[in-house]
């Protein structure tokens, strides 16, 4: 059974975790995690190392991307996109290959549908939260927050921000304004220990509202001042911080 964790870095295939990362407008999946599912090896890392040695061409289909490791730290991991996952499967003799192929094909189909009709993506996220038992009012705020966050990151991308670390720095400026903590510090405050746990999924209604206000203010200031490139955008994020604090006092 497949559990969908929309827009998250972890999905589940038949009770096995598979890490994934949205990169270059497509999903990339951890090769070691795929190997663990298909080979049923006690040591999938060693299995993958031997497989690469036996078929060196497999290295050419992989991307080295940072993903959360077992110790919680981000480490470079061999990853493949959906197309190359099918190529990898061909090199692993397994009775589970066919169900896995069908699963990947379904994920790819859903992503194409969501690109053509963004409302489908929103509906799937809503269904996910409903299955998790979140109340309707909270879900409405969470979905609105996702839209506001997307508007902000789109503005940042269009104005020269490309590096993941720069997005994190800008986001931390807003988080410090809202909660007096960086995202990492606030996750620790919330006692979220797993890298796959999304901080916003553990926020209260008011926390979601304050986060939306800070990000919306930053977006509006960025557009109004037509700010470009990372250093000025960082100053804009701080202006959004000041705007939020002023209105909190009022």
C-alpha cells in the first residue's frame, strides 16, 4: 500500500520508507532506499556499491543530492529521477519489480496531472490532512499558507535566488521575526526530531496565521520595491520582520 505525503521528502512503499527530493522540477528518489525495497538485502548500501562496480554505467544515471541520513544530518546520496528509476530496476532481479514500476508510473501520472491542473495537487494535500485527522479550519489555513509560501518562493526565484541555503536563510529571517527562533530552533522547541516532520504541520491556527502574515508582507515589500539578488532580498525579509512587529504592537 502506498501512502502519499504530498510535497514532503518521504513516501512509503509497502511499509518501506523511500526518501525523495524535488529538484529541477521533478522528483528524485534515494537509490539505496529503492535497493532496500527491491533487493531485500540486509545491507542495501553494500548491495548498491557492488551493483555499481558490476554495472558502472549506473553511476551515469545518478545525481548526488543531499538528503536526511539516519543521524538526521543532510548527506550526499545517489538519487535517480522516475525515468532512471526504471533503468535501475532492470539491474535488480526482484519479484517486487513490477509493483514498484506500477507505483512509480502512478506517481509520475499524478504529477503530470497536477502540473496541468494545480487544483488537483491542492485536493490531494487536503485529502492527506483529512486522513490525518486535522480539523477543517486548520486545513483551510494550512492550504492558504502553502499558496502564500509558493508566491514568496516564486518571487525569490524570479529575483535571483537559486541556492537552497539562501532560501533557508531568507526563511529564517521571517521565522525569527514571527517566533524569535530560526526554523531549526523552532522545530527543537516543538520537539520534532525526525527530518521528515514538517514544522508547519505541527503549528497551531495562530502560528499558521502569523507565518502567513510575515511571508505575505515580505512578498508585497519585495514586489513593491522590485528587489533583486540575495543580499537586498535578505534586507527585504528583515523589513517584513519589522512590518510584522509594528503591527503586532498595534
